[in-house]
C-alpha cells in the first residue's frame, strides 16, 4: 500500500513540475501546452477565412465552454486524476502479470528501435488509431459508455474546440484499451509520441471545424469535416442503430468495415442526439450527468 501511495505522490508532483515547465517554456519542442494553443489558433483562423456555415457566429454557441474543456481535459484532468491513475493501474497490472510469471515485455512482439524511425512511427500511428476507432464504436454501443460520450455529442454548433469536449471517463477507457496493443510494440520515445499526437490533434481540430473540406481522394484515408459532421448528426439513418463515421484521424476503417455514411452535403444538418434538449448546458452538470443517469 505504501508503494502505491508513493506512486500517487510522485505522479502528482512529477506532472505538476512537467506542466509548470511547459507553461514556462522550459521543455523541448514537444510542448503540448503551447502546441495546443498554436494548433487551435491556426485552425480557428482557417474557420474565419473559409467558413462553411457563413452565418455561424465567430464565437459560436458554447465556444468558451469548449475552450475550457480543451484545457481541462488536456492538462488539468491529468493533474487531478488521470496521470496518477494511469501510473497506479500500470503498476498494479504489472504485479498481476508477475504472479503468473509474465511481464508487459512478455507481450512485446518487436521493438520499434530495431526499425527505421518512420516505419516505427507509422506502425504506432496505425495501431493506436485502429484501437481508438474500435473504442469509439464501444462508446456508442455500450449504454453506460454512451452516457459518458453524450457530453461530446451535446455540441450543437461545430467548431475546432468541440474536438476536446468530452467527459473525463473517456480517456480512462481509451488509455486502458490502448495499453496492451502499444506494449506489444514498445520502444517509443517522447518525440515519437509527440509527433503522432500533434498530428492527431490537428486532424481532430479540423474534423470539428467550421470548414467544408473533404480533401478530395484523400477523404478515403483521412477523416474530414464533411464526413465527421455526419457522426454528430442528431437523426441517424434508418439502417443504423448506434452511429456512423467513427474514425478519429483515419477514415479508412469506416470504409473497410462499412460504417461510412456521407449521403449529401451535411452543412446545415441538426447536431446532437435524441433528448439533448434536456441535457445539462454547463460543465459541472455535464460531468455529473452520467453518474445520475440509470440508462
């Protein structure tokens, strides 16, 4: 028990020092704090220059709520619970494996350090995106998880910051399901993860932005605003029960597994979900909503 207390204590102090160094520009180029700000400003400028919904306000509905969500989920959530929880669960998982004579390295098929860097990055990106695509499907199909995911689908006007409006339980689910697949291909350093992460953030921001782009033929590979708007459609097609267009960065999984759906230009479709008029409008009650809901 004392060991786990030390893990929690060191996690909190370690992440606090990391975040402080990020803000004070004492970290290297892989600075998530200012990286998020720069990417957000760049995509917002694109929204201003090339708006798809021209009558949508510059500071759209819930702009500031979503901006708060961005920084809370990306930084404060780690400080409050996620980083310490991840370290504790990882240690507990390693101990359980050790009981049966295994370790995380036992699952490792190969080490990306043995491969050219670009191949290692590509493998890391493909595996993590596919696992997250499947996790996203679970968020729609499992009622308890859907109650958490409703926070993200409560967006009524799309803009870049809507990308990071989600309940704090979502990254717990994503990270948990991603743990073993990534352990299978160990050897990544911080710069590798940062490159993939910054790319995913950029695509995610663009997917939610007020932009009418689909990237031409590349739409069959990369998720895009014209495709992702249908994922947020309030009215699902008759042949679909849970949702469509689950892709995060890549759209190719939806085309392979037949969950793609872009029937026409979705610029002005209504967003949300059935019953969203009763969904809380403020941050605190949105976070508490799944805990109060039985179904």
